[in-house]
């Protein structure tokens, strides 16, 4: 699909490298330059498949009003079907800028959002009335100031407070729980990870694919299934690199093959009983 990334970078070495990578993956870049901040850099030091240290070189100062106006101007063009906000709280998003950015979004656009609290104080409730939000359990508990609610009650309360149409709540190695405001039942799914290698980027992969699926198919069940399959594929790869469609199709075929095998077991069990009874 035609994808455009709007973000704040610098004309430094890392910013130029980022532009080359985005071009390689056919992502259009709408760069907003701020020369008093470095291009965001996050490095992980690895030894023998163990993550030892994470070092970030970032500026978390709010972006200038000039930069904010450029983002709003881009959004007001209304030339997009889906808007995905990936909020890491490194300057673009804060309580005030979120309100201004959301007001600039096309009313016809499908809106999805994710907000991180791993290293910064993001709040998923800054994105009210979205078509889809995909917070982690930690994100949800932080935004609601709730430490002890059960997962289902947490999802229900987040749905009410965020006024979102759909929520996919990521619960780590336990998979996900999803809830829509037009369906009374919950969707719960375990991950399909067979060999965990690197979970970094799994949430981003889920956000992208579940948003696209929900927009296209209007099915939260399908969006949740595709989302957890894609996240599982990412967990089985080293590094935060884009997934290829072939990788996802191979994963689906592998799951189908395993399902067929498990469906055969009850049949084999029944045949065994029948043979034993006949012999008896």
C-alpha cells in the first residue's frame, strides 16, 4: 500500500540513513526538520543472543509550534484512508499537541493509535474516540491508575474511558484480549510463537496489520487473529525489521497444518476405541 511517514528528524548522519532505509522499503517520508534536536536513536548491545544494554540518544523536548503546524497542515489534506499514531513521547505528542493533531484529522479516516509508557509517560487516553487502540496491559493500567483490576474488567473500563470503537489489549506472552463496542463478548488469543528470538517491534507489527485488517474487513476477530500472527512472526526474527508477506503466509500455513494434526487426534482416539471394542 501507499504509506507516508510524517515525523521529526535532523539532517544528520542518522537522519540521512533513515531516509535511505525508508526509500528501500517504499515508504514515503514527510520529514519535518528540527536542527536543535538529534534524530532519535535507540541502540541495543547484544552478546550471544542476550540483550545486555539499551542506550537511547533522544530529545524529549516538545516540538516547536512551527513543526506542529506542519503536521496539522499535512493531516488536513485528507488524502489518506488510515491514520496510525505511534506515540513514544519523544517530543511530538503531549497533552496539548494531541488535541490539536486529532482536530486536524479527516473525519472520514480510520484512526488507530498506540502509546508507550516503557520509557516515557505516554497516555493512551489522549486518543479518544479512535477506531482502534492497541495498548499493552502496562499502558492501560497506567492510563486508568488501576493496578489490581482483572484483565477483562481493565479492558471494559478502558473501552468506556477512551470511547474507542475497538481495543486490542496486548498482554505479553499470554497473547491478547480484544473488545469492540458493538459486541458483548471478548476475544482472547494466545500467541503463535514457537521459538522466541526477539520481541522488540512485535507491538508495532500488530498495530500496523490489525489496523489495516480492521479497516478492510470490518472484523475485530479477523484483525485480532492477523495481528497476533504477525506479532508472533516478529518474535521469531532478530532485529526490528519489516515483515514480508511470504513470512506471514508461511506462518498461517504452518498453523493450519498444526490444526489439522490436532483435529486428527480425536478421530484416531475414536478409531482406537472402536478397534479395541471389536477385539474385546
